[in-house]
C-alpha cells in the first residue's frame, strides 16, 4: 500500500473531516492499494493530551546509547547483593574510577541508569 497524499487540516480533501473531528485532526492520508485496486482515506487524531516534561540533555544522551556501550556505575560498598548482580551480569570493578563497568543494556535492566557516572 502506498501513501500518495499527506494533507494537513484545512487543505482540500480535509474540510469535512475538520468539521467532524475539529482540533483533534492531525492529518489525512490517501493510501492506494494496487493489489485490491482500492483507495483508503485515513486520519490521524489526537486521542489524549497530558502534561509532559522534555528530557534533560543528560536523559537524552542516555536514551541514545547502544545497549552494548560500556558505562561506569557507582555502587556503594555496603550494597553487596547489587554488586553481586552486576558481577554476575559481566560487570568489572575499576579501582581507578571507583565504579563498575557494565554494558548500558545491563545498567538499564538492573535499574541503574540513575547511577551512571561516566563512559569508558
């Protein structure tokens, strides 16, 4: 199926849908199916609007990491069970940095992203 037209509200071909959906209408697409020989008119609607806070630059950086990228994670000496989990997951202690090196994916799985203190 191929989308040939992508229209914004108010353009020709959308006026009845603007009357029907109002401010909720985001766009109208015309899709063509060569196999069945049919044209489909689809709409994109806003279903819900809720407050949202943009991610900080640190959070954006963390979201863009690859799962295998090594990161430094701080774990207190008293947190023996957590240290063992990290060790079992392949983590290595780095004495110079006083932190553990684990892949970012492991840090995410163990809920340690807030403890990331740097990259390797």
